[in-house]
C-alpha cells in the first residue's frame, strides 16, 4: 500500500493498493473509492476525492450479521474510522468504530453510497 499526500501541505489524502490486476484508490481509513487499471489513475482519484469523500454518506456492509446500512463518518484517523449508524450524525446516534484490518478482511466493507 502506498501513501498519497497533497503536494501543497503534505496532508495524507489516502492510499493506493495493487490488488490483482487493478489499482485501488482508498481513503485514509481504507474505504474503497474506486478501482483502476493504472496506478496513476488511482493516485489521481485519491488526490481529487480522498479527503472530500469523508463528508459524504457511506454504505456499511457487514457480512457477519448480514447488514447493509447508510452511515456517515464522525472521526477518521489512519487505521480506523468511527461512523454514525444513521444517514445523519446527530447527538445520541449509535456509532461504530471500524479498523483498517477489519476492512482488509472483506467481512466488513465501507463504500461510497451511490
């Protein structure tokens, strides 16, 4: 996995990772932004959408409990993300913290909500 940083201030924007024949563009917590044939395209997507995607709605898919729900991000640090288990983050809404390792197993997935 390769870090992608913003040139102007060295802010971590996300990562790119080679998976099979594709390059995946990932957020700082490992959420999938897209899949590309070329590394340069994946890097461009991370620079363009990596940070701004954190303000969007995401879909949390947990195969262990067979759930699929819309969530919003409350806090992100490299290696983990805390999401509000609702389409909006309001006081008292239940939350869940998900690690990058959990996402890497594929049992839990976070993807942008289309």
